[in-house]
């Protein structure tokens, strides 16, 4: 059936400026790491992307290797673009990345110019796009001079194959170097994509201050710790959950008794705030306005709807923050 986006799609979303750039990103973006691959049900993947767009989520995050199999999430997204979202390309921010293993031999992994630029061409073909909005170095490669990796991002932008450059999971020192090299080439670093959630807070230790100084935005991945920071695992491991699937990074034995007790305590705070645990986890990464966007994943449209409702309460009292810290750090 022909898709027509919701007319009110821009009314319920919050848009945050990405660093010192002209771009605004939705406070909640959707990532296609899991549940959009060739092994997944196309109709469900399509429904999630379209529901997200209806809710004002204008940013979709991909990478060359998302699937499985690798590349297939970009194919799925390309099909949705072609069939449903073609007319709305200019309302979308689409990102992709290269940096992890993608093809055999010496040129399908890492941070070389050879790999990044060939991979970007492949991503554009899979998605049927002329350009992506953001092209990322997916991870720092210590074996490639950082100048070469940044020159590849700069070239992608200057060729018009990407509008902006980004880096993912670079530490503080690597980020400072990357931002300075890019600036000297005349292509500023738009955005950093680090992991951040209530259970993993490393970016508070210097990275956030650096990004602020440099005018670089941030989009944080795994704000729900892959689903741990939700009600998903409070009563065991559901058969349709990520922890029950084989081959992923979240393992059943990550769901420890100790963690479940803490999640229940966090759930009580969420309840007091009128939120689900997932909503509180999303609100928590966005608190104080330091993070541009929370990059969620989902396996069902209802999860996206639940998470977007987090925007109704992004304020935390000092007491709530102290209670959360007491549970997780105390
Ligand atoms: N740059 C990088 O190196 C990197 C690495 C990882 C991820 N990422 C990006 O970040 C995106 C998000 O990562 P992620 O999927 O791990 O994020 P996440 O938001 O932490 O976890 C998503 C999972 O949480 C569960 N979930 C979501 N909303 C829920 C709700 N309201 N109630 C109950 N459960 C809920 C679902 O699990 P079930 O599937 O069990 O239902 C969903 O698949 C990726 O798609 C990718 O774009 C980037």
C-alpha cells in the first residue's frame, strides 16, 4: 500500500542542534544494527522505519556491516527508501560507516583510504543513494595514520558522496586529533558516536567536555544497553529477545541476578517519574542537553513508540540522579 507519512510528524519530536553546525537531529534516532537484516522479516523492518518517520524520527543510522548478512540492512533500507520514502529524501538524515571487517583481504577492514572510500561506494549502491548525510569512521585504527583516515572522510565530503563527516568510538585523545585534522582540511567533524547509557558512562570522563569545546555533536548508541535497561529481562529471557538470539553481542549470561535486582530498583524510580524503565533510560542520556540524540534500536514498532514518549519528561531532580547513582555506582 502507498505510504503517506503522518501530517503531524514534526509536532511531537524535539530537534537538537548538532554541535556548532547547521544541522538539527531528532532527540531520538533509529539505528538499523539489528532487526533490519536479510534474516529478518522485511514487513516488520519497513513498519519500524515508517512508524519512526511518522513520529518525527528523521535520522536513520546504518553501517556497511549491519545485517546479517553484512550489507543487508543497507539493502533493506534502500528498498524502503525506493518503495516508500523516495519523495522524502530531503527530510532524512541517513548515515553509514566503515571501519569493521567487511570483505576478505587487506582492504576490507580498518581505517585506510582504500577501504573507507570503496566501502562508501558500496553502501551508496546498496541503498540506491547518490550521497549519505553522514559518513563515519566506525572505529579508530591504530595501524593507519589518523591523517589518512580523516583525509578519506574529507574526500568523501568534497566529492559530495557524504555531506558531513563523523567518528565513532574514538577516545578523548583520538577525537582531539581527528577534530583538529579535519578542521585543518576545511571539513569539520560534525558528530561523534560513542556508546553511552546508565551502565557505561565513559564519555563523562573528558569526551563530553572535549566535544563541547570543539563544537562537535554526539549521538549515543545503545542507550538501553541493548535492551537491558528496559523491562525486557525482569522475568527471565524472552525467546524473542536479543539475548536469546545466537551470534549477537548481548549474551544470556549478561543478564545476571545482581543486574536484574538493580533494574528492578531503577524501574521503581521510573515508575515514580511516570515512565517505563526504557523511557527513563532514554531520558537519562538526554538529560542536561549534552547529548544531541539517543540512537535507539528496536525489534517492534511499539518499542519505538514507547521510547519516543520519553521526551515528555527529560528533567531529573538531583534526588532522582542521586538515587540512580546510588543503585549503579554505590
Ligand atoms: N558505532 C558503533 O560502533 C555502534 C555499535 C552498536 C550500535 N550502534 C548503533 O546504535 C543503534 C542502537 O543500538 P542498540 O540496538 O544496541 O540500542 P538499544 O536502544 O540500547 O537497544 C535496542 C534493543 O532494546 C530493546 N528495546 C528497545 N526499546 C524497548 C522498549 N521500549 N521496551 C523494551 N525493550 C526495548 C529491543 O530489544 P529486543 O530486540 O530484545 O526486543 C531493541 O532491539 C544501532 O542500531 C546502531 O545504529 C553503533
